[in-house]
């Protein structure tokens, strides 16, 4: 399946956007049963198309190897049988989730006699720009469809053939459920001008969600004329308070760093209260070094932890996505909160303490999208939060914050119910 020749990318993207806008109206009014039928039909189509998916993915892997993509990128690009199974299971899980569209909340009578409430409604057309992982095509399509939105998906050039093969399955599922196939469109060109067209077309796209490296997200955030839901960095902290249970703290800290190294909710900076540093740091340091983690510490850390190398100022502002951990000894809770405010990315931060008052202060004063007490930062995930699935993490304060699931792909409007009421 070769890439079609598109001469005028701007005209092509305008046509994609116009068709998505028309399809969005149909999806917004679709019954839950129709959306769920489409999702299960897409799952069945993916299962039936395993050979075609494998063939398309092999073409991408061969091209990626020829371009010199590193092993980590090739791993993210590969569609194994297990990853196809996961896509199928994800579609079934999203179909089983409650439909947020049309849900009414906070309905109350006013003194005038009218009832005022809020109804959850789709955002409209969601543009998603992502790299490497072809499974995002199925996940994003499913979440957008279930939340009543149309989707325009622009995957990375390295996964072009895989994404188009998945798109064929999605189109078939939509048509079988009586929904417009334009409700999910995968951009059929690798020309970067398509990204520029998407992020500067508010007439066609209501919100952009970028998923990929920092360079991609910085570019989209800088140049977009469409609202963007995103997070730039995941500089996550764990603070071990001097009133922590150190056995608990040891288990949580090791998990937060080593459960997976390359995720945005992985621990990157460990803060330890000075009164317990001499006891805690040798214990946690031994466990982390045994797991292959390089430790970089402040002067007080290096004084009690022989395996640590001196940290630079840049270490406090770095998302490693690797087996590297920065460690700082701080005087107290105030110093920990100050460090997080200066160096954090407003993603996920956790306090380990048995002091209820200090835990409450941390929850209240740390300005991050997820703030935790006695729990690993690795829980900052849509599935773990009970959202069923997520389309990404937002560190913005509007419109969604934290893991973005079905509710995050909707908005709310006020509704008013009356019976001939007039204002006096």
C-alpha cells in the first residue's frame, strides 16, 4: 500500500476537515448502541485482518531499519500479536464504558421555578498528532467515537502503512454500524504541511492532542491556533517526609522509578527529609543501583550515599525517561514544596508520610495534575484511575487536567427546563 500522491496538501486537509465537521454532527447524535456496535465491529475487523496488519507493519519496520531508527523506536513501532490483542481488548473495554454524552448533572430548581443543570456534550472534531505507536490509531479512534466526536488522526511517517491498515478496519466498523466513515480519518500523507494545516484550522478542528516527543509538542504548542490538550514534561517527584514509614517509602520509591523507566509518570527526582536521609538513602540507593539506576545527588546526598555522583543544576529540570534518578536532601516539607514549585512540570508528585496534616498540606499546595499520598507516581494513568482508557495526560488547567478519558473529550453546556416560565 503506497502513499497516495497529494499535490495540494492544504486543499486536501481542508477537505478532510470539512468532511470531519459534517461527520461530527452525525456522531454527536448517534445512539450509544450504534457507537458500541461500531467499536465491537472494529475489534472483529482487526482480529480478521491480522495477516494484513502484520504485512503492513513489516513494511514499516523494514523502512525504519533502513532509515536507522534505534531499537527503542523500532520496538514502539512493532505490532506484535500481543499488541493487536491489546488493541482489540481496548476496543471492547471502551465499548463497555458508560456513554458520557447527554449525561445531565447538578439539576436544581431555582426560586423562579426553572430547573438549571449541565449536560455533557462532545467537543466536535478532535485532531490527534502522534508518533511511532500504531496502536494509538485504534485507541484514539475508539475514545473519540465513544465520546461522540469525529477524529482526524495524523500518525508518524514511520508507521504510515500500519496506520492505514488499521484505518481500513475502523472504516469498515463505522459503516457496518451505520455511522459515517468520515467520523475517523487517518491523514493519507506524511507531508509535514498536514500538521501545520491541522493546528491552524479552527474552522475544521476544535482541539488538538499531540502525543510524542518534546520537540513535537513544543512546536504544536507554539504554532497552534486551535486549543491544545497536552503535557510537555513529566518531571515527577516523590518526597519522603521525616514522618514516613520508611519500609513503605522504600517500596513506593523503588516502584515509582523502576516499574518502567520510559513513561511520563516515572519518578525523576527523589526528595528526602534531612532527619531520615542517613537511614533511608543507603537502603533505597542499594535497591535502585541493583536495578541498574544511576544516582545523581546533591552534596548532602553524596555524603551518605557513596554510589551517587554529584548532581548538576540541570538535573533538577530533566525528564530522563531512563534509569537515572536525581536525589536531593531537603530540610522539611516547606523546602520540598518549594523545590517542586521551582523545578516540577505539574504532572505527578507524591508525599510519603504518616502525618495527616502534612499530607493534607501537600495535597492542597502542590500544583500538579495528580498529587498523591503514600502511592507510586506510576498510578497516574487513565486505566488505573478508573477512566477505562486515556488519550493522554494534560498538565494544563483548562479544559481537562490529568489523564484525559471520555469525560475529558467532552464539554458541558447549561440546560434550563421550564413550563412557560417568564422572567419577572
